[in-house]
C-alpha cells in the first residue's frame, strides 16, 4: 500500500501548481519575467510538470514490451 502512495504522489504536483499560481501575488500580478507575463511562465511550468508526471507514470507502470 505504501508503494501505491509513493507512485501517485507526483500526480498531485500539476494541480497544486495551477492552484498556487492563482494565489501567489508574485505570479498573479502585473509582473513581467523575461518579456512575458509571469502567469504565462507559471502555466508553462505547470504544463511541463504535467508532461513530466505523465512520463513518470508511463515508466513506473512497467512494461508492455511488444
């Protein structure tokens, strides 16, 4: 059972990033980071984390080698 918890824990990262991005004033304000609004960078980070978590799940699932 403990292994299951560790397996699914990374899946909570993207939703937490989306929710935190709305609450943090440094992100959800009129700020510009490297020429783009800070919220755009935060959403790019969140989208990259979704891709990373999906890749993690795919590797952790193990193998259907064809």
